[in-house]
C-alpha cells in the first residue's frame, strides 16, 4: 500500500506517441510475455486473421492496416492478458481473503492469469479448487433456491464476445429475469439515451472513412491520447490535410496537443503534428453553458444554419432558438469559464464547417445532466445539418472493445418488446417483459436484501461501481457471488457468503471446441462487426471459453443441452441471425475480411426513427453550480497506465505524474487562496445530501486546471461517488462531478 512514497512530479508532456510510446509498450510486453511471445502476439493484433485488441473500441482502418496495427496502450492490454504469470490453487492456499483485501488493485492484477475454478465456502478465509461440474451444480442450487428469478443479478463487462453475450442473455431470460446490468450503465448509457431520443438511433452515425472527409472535428470530454491512442493517427491524417480540430476539455491533454506516430518515428514523416487548432478549457460540467454560447453566437451570423435541413428533417427549432436567444452571455461565461470572445472565435470555425464530426466520451456522460450534454451536441449537429452526409455526424467513442456489441446482442435491462418477441419466437419461450435492474439499481437491490445471487461475466464490479463501501456491503449481503474472470481483482475478495471464481479464455487465446478451432465476433465503436481469433496457448488447461461457461450454466440450471451450439460457434451465429436485425446471413458475412457494417438509418438513409420521424431540437437549462467557498468540483480520470480498474503501472506519463496515483490536481491559485500548499497531503471529503464520505491521504499537485475544479484518479476515489448521485434519464453515476472539500492532516 506504500506505493506512493516515490511519487515524482514533472511537467506535462507536449507531444503524444513517439519513441517513448514504443519503448513503454515494449518494456511491459517483454516483462510480461518474454521477447518471442511478445513479438509474435503483437503482430496479430487487429489484423484480419488475428484477434481484436482487448483495449478500446476504436475501429481498425480497413485498407490501411500497417503490419503492426497496435498502439502503446493496446500493447499493454495484450501483455496484461498474455502474461506468463499465474494465480494457481497454491497461491490461494497461501493468501487469505483478508491478506488479499489489503493489497492494491495494481498488486492483485499483477499476480497473473487465473488457472482453476475456485470456491470460497461459507465462513472460510481461503478459496479452494472446485471442479467445473461442482461449480455449476452449486450455482444451480442457489439460483433454483431463490423465491423469484428477479433475486439474481447477471452483470456483464464489455469484453464479452457477441457469441458469449447472446447465449448469456438467452440463459438469463430463460431463467426468467431481465436483471442484466452492464458496464455501459456507468459509461455511455447517457449517449444511448440522448441519441435515441433525438435522432432515433442510439449509436454513433459516422464511419472511420468519414474522418477523411470532415473539415472540422470536435473532441469534447475525451482523452484519446490515453484511452483511444489509435484515434490520434486518424486525427493526425485529418490535421495534415487542414481539418480543424477543436478540443473542449478542462485539461489541455497532451494527446490533443501534438502527436508523433509511433510507426513513423524512424521515417521521413517522423515530425510531430499539431492536432488541436483550438482548445477551450471548459469548467467541469460547463459544457451545456459553453455549447449554448456556441449556439448563441452561431445564431447571430448570417446563414448560420442549414435551414433547408432543419425544415425538412427536424422539429422543435423555434423553441430552441427562442431559448438560446434569451440566454445571457454573463451566465454562459460564468458557468463555462470561457470568455465570450473565445467562444465566438470557435463558433466561427463551426459556422465555416461543411462537414463536422463531434466525438465525445466520459467527460460528457458522467454528470447529473449528462443526457442534456449530449443533446446539446445533437443540437449543434442539427443546426448545420451534419447528418446523413460524408464527413459529418455524431461519434460517441466507446470504451470496452465489445461494449457496443454486447448491447446489440441483448445485454440490456430494458430490452425492446421487438427484441424479446424475436428471441421468444426463435427459442420457443416467453421472455420476461418487466425491466430489470441497471447497475445502480442492482447495488441498491443487493444492499436492501432484494437480490441474493450476483453473477458477473467479466469486469470488476466492486472497483468500477460508485460508493465503494456501500457496494461492498451490498455484495457481502449476497448468498453467492460468482465471477467469470481472466485476472484476479478486488471483486474476488469482497464476496457473498459463498463465492466462485470461474477462469476463462481471453481474446488472445486459442479456443478449441469439438469441431475445431473457433473464432468469435465483436462490434466496434462504429458499428462494424468482425471476427477475432486468438492464437496463443491458453494460460491453463482448465480454462473454459465464455460461451462454454454459459452452456454449462444452461445445463445445470435449465436442464438444457447447448453442446451442439458450443461445438461450432457458427451455429450460435446462425441463431443470432434469426433474432438480431442487421445480422442476416451472419455465418457467411462474418467470413468477409474486415467484417460488415450494421445498418444505421440516419447515416444510410437520413431516416430518424423517432416517434414523429423527425430529429428533435431540445432545450436545457444551464446547470448553475454554486459551490461553498471551501468546496471543489471533482472529476475522476484514467491515467495513462491503467485499463479501468486494471492498473498496469504507476505512471501517468503525459500528465507528468510518475510512480504514484494518490494525487489531486488543483489550480495553483486555488492552492494558495485556500491556504494549502503544493505537495501537501490532504483527505478528500465528499458532501452529498449531508452525508460524509472520505478518501484518505492524497498529495496536492499544482496543475493547469480551471479554478474550482480538481481531478483525481478512478478507482481510488470511487468511495466518494454517492450511489444516489446519477444522471437524470440514464442513471449513470456522476463520476465526473463530485463536490468535495479538503481536510488538512494533523
Ligand atoms: N488505455 C486505456 N484505454 C481505455 C480505457 C482505459 O482505462 N485505459 N478505458 C476504456 C473505457 S471503458 C472508456 S469508457 C474510455 C474512456 O475514455 P475517456 O472518456 O477519454 O476517459 P477518462 O479518463 O474518463 O477521460 C475523460 C476526459 O474528459 C475530460 N472531462 C472530465 N470532465 C469533463 C467535463 O465536464 N467536460 C469536458 N468537456 N471534459 C471533461 C477529462 O479531462 C478527460 O480528458 O476509454 C476506453 N479505453
Ligand atoms: N469513478 C469512476 N468510476 C468509473 C468510471 C470513471 O470514469 N470514474 N468509468 C466507468 C466505466 S466507463 C466503465 S466501462 C466501468 C468499467 O467496469 P468493468 O468493465 O466492470 O471493469 P474493468 O476494470 O474493465 O474489468 C476488469 C476485469 O475484467 C476481467 N477480464 C478482462 N478480460 C476479460 C475477458 O476477456 N473475459 C472475462 N470474463 N473477464 C475479463 C479481468 O478479471 C479484470 O480484472 O467503470 C466505470 N467506473
Ligand atoms: Mo467505459
């Protein structure tokens, strides 16, 4: 736990990528995998005959694949999975639950791959090995003993393949519940809600090719240099042909300043490229104010809008215009923290744009008014008519590599009646129609004793969820908690009365079933479905694939034999083809190199599937934060060395924070004005409806961040995020706007 004693602070970087990205990636790859394994594995990432990178969901360039299509953080994600280290039954014999609970996430993840199914009997301190058969029997006994199927919760993280996800939701619905919360509830749920309401399709409307035609790209609330590094290559290509790039972010993230392509560092083009032509350091949650400012100054220009488009395809424009015109500049400037002149300058760039793409991620989706944030982005796109034409549209940049595909396959607590009807028809049963629990509701249900079995297909529920203490109590209330996992994590040590760990194959590994080697499929952030085939020897002979694990559940719990489906995943794909729109002839089409694109009514036909057939302008009040003088608004971020709750290392290289994570980034003037000093250690205290939550011992780091705003790292500060604080309309925890104060130590 004393990892932070060596904390070092230096200046934030000016250029992302470059040689340091290559060396950093190779260092981790070699240390985890050894040189030969590293080289042969990295050559297969995102190749047409290779496996999908388990990193982010950014698409692969179709015709431009270089021999090595990977990035620094993709390489780290691969090394994390392909490590040679192992967590065996012997390890669990040596380590008690209590001893494990004292270790950091970094340490837990660093132990290596899980090798055997493990069982924690009630009242004991050590996991012990269990056969797969007995593990399934135990789950069946607990599930069948429930008073109602709705007392069980089935969580999914976004790495699960389409084939596994489809079978999993089928199993859960045949068992009798829609309790299918997923990581998306904490991630892009707000985007799905906002886009469905306004343009009638919950997914982004651009393809990778559109980036070649855009004349302006807005990157708002996203840090691609760390979280979607391959996107920087796309931005670089755009910047080189003169496309304007606007960054809206409280931080001037290195990844948006300049980029040097790791694969070009040795070549002629090896010079770094300036990316963002404009940067607006908006205050945390100041985006509605800022976007309304942009709309307001657009409205004052002649030909500010595409009136023909607005008239033909939209509704609600008059109310939107009237509301914008009466909004005062004073309030816009105060709440956004950006001068009127700067807003007008960027509005001119937007007014000149004939093809605008807006990209966003967690900086917009994890606020109280997150849905409004995204609806204001839609307003901006509608004003210029930026839908249904090349180089323009909405681009929510997804997180987990198959989070979008999991939803498409039916992992959702609020399935549509049409989906349920198709599923019921194909498998001849009546799926439950009542909505299930999302993530926040699932935590509450377990805490209140309404849910008693928790099953997780991947992920790290306790560390990813808000309100760590509350969520821990919720899980501890359960009779049984089960985790299908590749690596050890905190969710394995915060358990119900009994617990199981079921170890599974990862993306990089060979999956051999009765009819030979199998591949799976995934859907990227832009709706392209393609195959993924692992090549490495599995980490242990006792691992099962995720589809095989679901089939094991179906046999033990439902008495159904799904062996036929598992023998050959094409048979699962055949069933998917009959249920999910857009997947017709799935087994044949998935064979195409590069996969196939799912239909998108807005992009393909300019068709808005809303109740009126029109896209909707919407009106939102500017949120007005009135913080007490000693309070700050806090956002929780990812460092450059982590994948969500998986910590690869202790450096946040681009931000110049090295060898430690318990830091709080504060504006230098705020540090002085409020009587603190740089490098001082403080406790962070959250104040939500009079409740106090505390995170101890964080070092103050002076950083260029708007006044009144602070930043810390996720998941260390999840203890401060109240479970009852979530976005209106999407119930996404407000991980990017928490009110906290500092408590000086002794
Ligand atoms: N290497 C790596 N890759 C990843 C992940 C990872 O952990 N590591 N996670 C994956 C997942 S699941 C996801 S969802 C994505 C996450 O990708 P991001 O959304 O890029 O991740 P965050 O670190 O949450 O960064 C949010 C960004 O929004 C900014 N921001 C915060 N609050 C506001 C605000 O109020 N307004 C504006 N305009 N900006 C704000 C922050 O300064 C930061 O730059 O990345 C995916 N890819
Ligand atoms: N404060 C705060 N909280 C947040 C966020 C934030 O920005 N701030 N971001 C939120 C977001 S965007 C997300 S997406 C969630 C992430 O929530 P989760 O998806 O639940 O968390 P991860 O850390 O991605 O899960 C990591 C674990 O997944 C397992 N795993 C890895 N690969 C596989 C695989 O192939 N199969 C299986 N079965 N298991 C595998 C490993 O055991 C690993 O320990 O966290 C959310 N929580
Ligand atoms: Mo995410």
